[in-house]
C-alpha cells in the first residue's frame, strides 16, 4: 500500500483536476446556450431557402443550372468534413470522422477518387494523417462562426463541381438533437435532388428577371452556403453540449476518485497508528 504522503499528493492532484473540469463545464454550459440560440436563429433562413431550391429543382426554366443536373457516372467525389477545432468534447469528432472514413474507404473500393475540404482543426489533422487530398480548409472559426470565414473553402468545392472536377459533393457534420444527444450526418449537397431538398407542395414556376442564369447562379450558390453554415452552427452547438457533458462526467469521476483515495488514506493512516501503538505496548511489556 502506498504511503500516506503519496496518497495525500494524489488526492491534491485530483482535486486540482476537478477544479479545472468543473470550470470548463460551466464555461461550456454558457457557450452552449449561446450556440443553441445562434443555431435556432439560422434554421428559418436555411429552411426557407431550402423550399425555394426545392421549387426551382422541380420547375422547368429555360436554363438548367449545373447544380440541378445529375451525372450519369460518379468518378470523383468532393467531401466537406465539419469538426471542431478543440478536443475534450467526448466522442463527437470520433463519430463523424468514423462515418466519413467508412464512406471514404467504400468510395475508394468502388474506384472513386476523393477530394476533401476540412472545416475544423480536428478533421484537418485526421485527413492529413489519412493521406487524403485536401484542397481547401477553414480552421480557427472561434465560438461565433461567420459565413464569410467559410465562403472561400466552399467556393473551391463549388468551382470544382462546375468544372466537372467532382461528380458529387457530400457534407459530413454533427446534427444537434438535444443537450444529451448529437448524431453524425452525411448529406449530399450536389447535385440537388428531390430526395435531398424535398418535393414542393404543388408545381410552381417562376418569371426570372433579368434572366434565369443570373438568378439561379445566385440563389443556388446562396443555398449551398446556407446549408454549410447551418451544418457548422449545428456542429458548434453539438460541440459545446458534448463538452459540457464530458466535463461534468469528468468532475463526477474525480469526486468519486477523491472519496476512494480518502478512504484508502484513512485506512493507511489508521494502520500506521495501530502499528505504532502495538510497538509501544510490546516495548512496555518487554520492560
């Protein structure tokens, strides 16, 4: 059994760690509420532009945008992987990266080539270790991600699709369900299909001013940017929720460990006292 001094040192170390995890839990809880507010504020716009894109995809304009045309064969895939910049958030990044890795291997088995856009430092590091072809990335987004920070990386993917470099664009991110549950999601961004954006109620058609090409170029590009930004917002809310839960679990485990170490310390101390008394009594009896 370890000496009482070593046990006291261990208890002090665990107490200091518990103070850190408790503080991180409180910070994550505060950031989580703000992240959830931003995520919910972005949802109505994303849903509205999704409805507009659904109507456009089922309309019959004089100009058919490349985003709406499905390729006959898929030889190259572009993927956008949304992760966090920091760790200590449980299995959040592990789950979404595992999903991306499984699809990555499946596409490689099918003979498809993959280009990667990473949003978040954890995903960037993972893809670099994997040896993937990373063509764009965006990191250090902070606690309040802005659309202008994402446009550059997303534009490279859209330009690649327009130039037939990709036949399909997929996004991976973590969707926020509630504080205790977040799920990894894989969604197809391009081409826009009825399954991806849903079917509109009834058939709509539009009068395009000045012309269909100009309008569709702007609307559909805004749509893709909105979907990516919404994915980042969902991932941010999921990150803070997962971090709060992980830090609470760490704090609870530290408290349990402190109780166990305190019990061991008391037993060790009592054993030492009993031994000293036995020695004194034995010495007195010998005299």
